[in-house]
C-alpha cells in the first residue's frame, strides 16, 4: 500500500483535534485466521499460546514466535494502520469449552474455537479464592509488546490490547451464572475478586504504556448484551468503574491514550465513562443495538467514535453492500475529518470473508483520496 504510517494523525483524530485530515483505520485486533488469509502465509507457531496465562516457549521455538509477531506487524503496515495491535501479558486461568471451528479461515491448528464457561469457574468460594494461583504484578511479562515496539516502522506506534478487564475477568473466574448468584449470596467475595483483578489490570496498563512506542491502551471489557448490561449498571458502578478511573488516570499521566472497547448495550454507563472515567474513545458498535452513526451523533462532540461497520453485514453482505454501508458511515462520522476512525464493529474476525474486510478498507482509502487527496 502507498499509505505512509502516521500515528500522529490517529492521535489527532482520537483527541478530536484539527485541522481535518484523512480518516485513519482502527481495529481492536485481527484473528490469526484473517492475518493468514490476507498475507497468504501461515503462522509458524500456534499463536494461541499467547493467550495462555503463562505462555512458555522453548529456545527452539523463539525464532518462530518472533516470525509470528512480525506477521502482525506486516499485516498492520500493509493494510494501512498507523499502529500495531498487540496483546499484553495479563491473563488468568479459567474454564473454557472448545468445539470445531466452522469458519473458512481457521484460527488454531486442529480447527478449534474456544469460549468461556458461562456457568462456573475456578473460584466459587473463599477457599478457591485463597488457593487460586494469582500472578504477581512483578511477574507479568509483555514479550509481544516489547518485541513489536522494537521493530515497528517509522511513523507507527503500538496499541497495547488488554484482553479482558476488571469486569470480564472477575465474572470469568466464577462463571457469569455463579457471579450473578454471588452478588446476593457472597458480595464480599465478589468485591475481593474485582479488587484483585482491578489491581492486576492497573499494573498491566501501567507497565504496558511504559514500553517504548506503546502510545495507546485498548481496555477491552464487554459489559453488555443485546438489550442491556450483563448485570445491573449499579453493580458495575460499585465494583468496576472505580478501577476504570484508576487505569485511565494512570495512562493519561503517562501521556498516552485510552480506547474503551465494550460489546453490547452498555449505554446507560456511557455518560460516566466519558465525563467521570475520561476515556478518549469508544469502540464496538452493532447496528441492531446502536448504529455507529447514531452513536457519533450522540457523543461525537465529546469522545472519539471508532469502527462500527456491522459484523453481521460484513459476514453475510455482498461486497457492494459493504462498500455502500461503509460510505454511509463515513458521510456521517468522517465529514469533519476528526473524531472517527474506520473499522469493523468488533474485530477483523476469521469468519468475515476476506474480500468484504478488504472492501471496507478500500472504501476508506477512496474516501480519503476524494476528501483529503491522500490515503
């Protein structure tokens, strides 16, 4: 691509500053299957290992690990992003299920797809809490961030993707059903779990943004589903929002930016996320909940709005429909040339047809050529 990386343009966009400029691209992350499909190259190692709580690689594997990280750098650079998204080293052991992945571009060797157990988890009582192998903040390792930060192209920076935040990790450790029951039966245990997870989330954020070339933290914490938050907004305000505030304050103190990602209908909390917590941008939008162009009309003068090309439409629509919807979003959200970055409603997932994902980006380049004379 002819795009010259310019993270300063993305920073300007997120901070809603002028002068108007080209609309940057933004993604939370890209699935391994999508990266392989776009680059026409397979990862030399199972990158699923990066999601293990304490990933271990032998010395023989290390060269292939670094080649895998290089693939992410190349993917972001060639598709026109001004940064590389890379996971932090924060993860916690919890309970998963697995089944065959039916997507064309499979993510993991063997074609497995993993998902969180919604009923139970490793912590159900105080004995479990005390026995759980909580990592120490000093033991967190950010190998991916450190390596990618050392090899990014001129003009590019790194976005530290904190996969799971104070809310998600807390209920993951119990299972959402058990977490909901514990709010009534064991509120002190819920509070202790949220406090411990919040402390680790804060330590992760502080460590990540201290790494050279890491200029942005993506705090990912899914709060909602189709019609509301997974638990009452009052619960999230009590147990979770104070940790968000600490994380955002720490990142801002370092001079870096915070993008808050949350799926679902969490908009009863939007005002305090903007005014009290102080997020710089909101990511993840779904047409059947709140289309991104409507979100921009509501809050675009107070916080940056990112992504929002609906995942269902990207998966099942034609290339022409993808281009038309992308253009429609740009005509609402990008006309000022600031405060909006183009991307999917969630991630560059392996179940999105590659041609639709690339069509979305191509339409963004066309928009920028037409309005700003550059891509």
